């Protein structure tokens, strides 16, 4: 195994068990080092700090183990079993709930790896070349997990691996095959399109927030912006909403929403979809048409270079919702941009509220669910921010 030596006094974060080694901290690299291979990281004075995957970029090593600890043959089996036991502890593995996140990267001590479970299918995404090269071993370990009953492993990393790595991954089944794509979340049915859909096919990170929305939906007119597969819309329907309108610029997303509504509420006239631009829909709709609005847009700022424009986008979007929502209405508003901190998002929303002249109170402050855990040594793992606001 090749060794990477750090510059003097660059080991402090690793000693605190932060799993990333940045390229600026490295004194030298072996000439024959290859992207994705396992490497040993040592301090300037030769102390072994950990072992991980090397990659080209600002994050040069993602650590799998800390200290002078060997990565054994059963490493992935042990880590996956630990992740599965946590989900059992959380009460997520039930007959009425067959979809959840099994591995959330650094939060489950498997940096660069994401695995979502939909029934007996695991959808795996590698976010690092190292995890790409380990994919077959991980897939085999998934099918051998006690009590998990995973029969199919679909690998979906065409859009998640670093472009410069030139790995040319192919989305395909590593184990098993397609045999149905309907999963249950809290008793509601959803078509999961892991073959062509965004991410792994469904945004499981909004499960708890969808449940909260359900409790506020009774007797309200609901607008679900950026609806994607209609998760919030389905929960609002079960919650007793008077009507639910779902909006997405993608006609494909609108069709997925309709399909999920029909799965749970066939021939229910309360629901309508609109395949139009969200900002245009908000601008054109009359005031007071809705007294419950959900704003769950895609990441407006995926990189720090886009942060300023992203915050402006959040401010404009929320300002328009404050302008149009009925008095006594409730606004669920979110940001999934990792580079947008909780404080930045709150400031953008608060600025929008001040501009609108409406009286606004915070009812709930939301985040990602427990199956998307945050390693206490890696606060960057917290990405989902949300507010539930009462607007007078």
C-alpha cells in the first residue's frame, strides 16, 4: 500500500476524526499513485493517521479507518451491518415502510458511498473513484446482510463520480434484475424510478417532513412546488386537503406525480398537476389561492461559486410565496444546497419575509431524517434545511 505524507502540523483535523484529507495538506505523492486506490496517510514525522481512498481533487483522500488499523476482508460487511442495525433501531424497517437510506456516506463511516433501499432492491451510488472500484464487494456484502433480504443491487453512478476521473461508469444491475418498483413509505405507495429518475429515484430524505405536512393539510388548499414525484402531494391528500396542485417544469416529473397519486387515490378529483416553470406559476397565480405552500427546489447552489446567486434565488422564491399565500397560511420551505448554511438560508427567508411586509412566525425548524446521520466530526454532512412558517 502506498503512503501519502502530510505537511507539518496538517494532521489536527484527522486526529479529530474528520474523514477528509485535502490536497493542500499533502507534502508529496508517490509518482505511481493511481486514482481510487487505497493509501496510508502519515504525518510529517511518520505517524500513521489512517487509511483511505485516494482521488484527484481538493479532497485527496477519504479515510475509511483512523490510526494504524488494517482494513480487513470483512470491512464492508461490518460497516453495512452496523448501518442496517441503526435503521432497525430507528424503526424504519417495517411492513408499511420498505424504503430508507441504508448508507449515508461519511455519516455511516463509508465516505463516498450512498445506498438507498426500495423493497428488495438496493440502489448504490459511488461519489468517489475508490468506492467505484469496491462496488462488486459492496454489492455482494449487501445481499449477505442478515435480515435485509436484498436480492437486487442496482449501480447508479454515471452522474455522481468525478468527471476528471474518466471512469465511464455504466448504470446497471450488479446483482439481480428489475422485478417491480413500488415501495411503501409510511403506508403510502410510490413508483420508484431508479433507472431514469433523479438521485436514486426518490427523495427519501423528506420522509419525516412529509409526515409533518400531512398533519397540517386537513381542510387546506395545497400547492406543491418542484413536486418531482409528488411525495408531499400524496401525503397532503391523505391528510385531508381540499385540493392539491403539483407543479414541476418537467413533464416527466408531472407524470410521475400523477402516477403516484393514482396509486393511492385513484379517480380523486382533488389533485391536478402543472408542467410549467415554478417562478412563472407563482407570478401568474392569484393571491389567496393557497393556504399551504411547499417550496422544495433543487439545489440553487451546488458549489461555492454559485452561492451568491443561489441565496438570491431562495430569497426571490420565498418572497413570491409570502406575497401570494393566504392569511393564516403555512409555508414549508427548504434548501438542499450543502454550501448554504442553516444561518444563510434563514437570513434569505427572513429577508424575503421582511420585504413582503407580512407577519411571519416559525413553527418548526427541519432537517434531514435520522437515516441520513451526520458524523459529529464531519458537520459538512448536514445539508437539508427547512422551515415551517405561519404567515398572517
